[in-house]
C-alpha cells in the first residue's frame, strides 16, 4: 500500500512537470500568434513572420529601457584596462 502511494505521488509529480511545460508552451504560442497574424495579413508568410517576431523580441526588450543593474556597471568598469591615450 505504501509503495502504491509513493508511486502515485511520483507520477503526479512527473505529470505536473509535463503539464507545466505544456501550459507555458500554450501561453507562449498565444502571445506570439497576434504579431505573426498581423504580419501574415501584411503579406509575410507565417514562417518568416515567426522568425521576425523571434528576432525582434530581444531588440524590443533591449530598447524598452531595460538596463544593467547598478552593481554591474561598477564591476564592468573594473575589468577595463586604462587607455594608452589618457592624459598623465
């Protein structure tokens, strides 16, 4: 009886992971379908529209005001070598 209960709990855990992956995939496909449909109405094929949306996503997130956290700027500055053209 204990083995059956442990096996059932294990299977529920594994099924929960699969269901979560399927739900995230479904959500992502719903989010991406609107821009791809818009491009499809403009004469762009679905494959090229999907590539354009996937390619444009990082550029949109980069230009939307997202910046490195402040601690990254100070750390990055310490990695840079001093310039040879700097005044002495």
